[in-house]
C-alpha cells in the first residue's frame, strides 16, 4: 500500500491570513487617524482657561472701573520710573538709573483692554484690526500673549509663547518658543511666510505684515514714550508668581 496522503491547509490559509492581517492594520491606521483628527479638532477648538478667566474678569468691570485701573497703572509706572527719591544726576535724579517696576498680569490685562489702541497710536504702531482681546500670562520662564483672531472665515484664540532677548547695543528681539491655535500647536514658519506673501503690496495688510516681521525675530528698540521729552527703556525682566518685574531706565528722547 502506498503511503497515506494528508491535505495541507497552509497554502490556502496563508493568503487569507495575510489579507486579514492587512485589514487589521488598515483598520488600526484608520482608527488612529480618526482619533488623531478628533483630538486635533478638539485641541483647535479649545479655549485656554486663563483667557476665559481674564474675559470673565474684564466683563465684570464697567468702563469707568477699567479706565481707573488702567490710569493707575500708567501713573504708577511714570511715578516709579521718575522717582526723585532715588539717586542720580543732580539735575534730573531719575535719569539713566535702573529701576524695577512690578506689574501684575491682571493690571497689565486691564491696561491692554482699555489703553492699548491709544498707546499704539502714540507709538505710531499699527496692529491689525482682526486681532483683538489681548492678554498676557506666563508659562515657566516665557511670556504668553493670547489674542482673538476674528474674521468671517476664522474666529480663533491664538497664543504666542515667547521671550525677549535684549542686547548690549540696546536693541531687542523676540525669541519665539511656540504658537497655538486654541490648544493645538501650530507650525508658524510656513504660515508667516504665506501671510507675508499675501500681505505684500496690500495697503490694508501692513499691520499684519508688521506683526509677522516682529514674530519672525526682527530687531526693535524696547522703548515706550513717557511724555514729549522722556522715554522708558526696557533693560530686562523677570517673571514672578503673579506678574512681571520690569527692569527699566528713563532716558531723554533724542531730537528727531
């Protein structure tokens, strides 16, 4: 008798097993993409909690209260920057003396809400009207500027995390650490390049282009006008638990 033959199922089952394995991998990839898309969408639509708290606080104040707080902040900065009780030159004791002025983030954010447009005009700055509801906070050793970008196509809270590098020649440069739309990290480089291209030659987009150049690390002079003859120069800063210590000195404005 011949040897019994046994039918092997391996060749028939192998293709089915491979197909099944491919289907499982494909389904897993689809599930991963869907989960990732849902997570990204949730992060994009999420609003930072500190921005919400700041808006609630600002909405609890009437215009008179905001004006009072903002004026108190401005007057205190001027008073502390020009405090003649501190030593200096005999003629104007406060000039070129290093001072430290502490401001809480709450004070800063009321000032941003009430006086930023007026201050921008006095500094000849043009911010894009599409960006509004600014607030400042901190993340570790960095500052975080949040604002609402509001257009018919997009309404989103944009957060820019940054530091400020101040150099020996008195100039400064923004050190960009990260940007988020909602809570979603955003690759800023390609976006800035595209905005810069689209803003080129458009008179209405000059404000946006200026912000783009600033975010791209263009150097600037960290000064603010005190009055018609004096200016305040930032020479350093330190983030505290509730705000920021500004290290400044007062200078006479150079004749234009």
